[in-house]
């Protein structure tokens, strides 16, 4: 086993990281938001859920209530 101890993080390291992020921010592209189009319930068909998955989801309310 190694007896090497990692050096503690310093405020200088955090300041350097923040500076790096600030310099990179203008290069980041934010994609345009697209609104999801609702689908009528009558168009949704053919979805099957395995019984084990249905029981799992059904039992989750015991933990969330």
C-alpha cells in the first residue's frame, strides 16, 4: 500500500477552475428548445408491460406515500 497523501484542494485551485469555465462558456452552444407535441391517447397502442414490471411500479406507492 502506498503512504501517499493527496494534497488538499486550495482556493487557488477553485479560482483557477472558475476562470477556466468562464473562458469556455462563450464556446458552449445551447440548443434551441423544441416543444413536445402532445399525442392523442387514441393513437397510443401496442404498449405492453411485463407483469413483473407492473408489480414493481404498483408496489412503489408503498414507499412514496
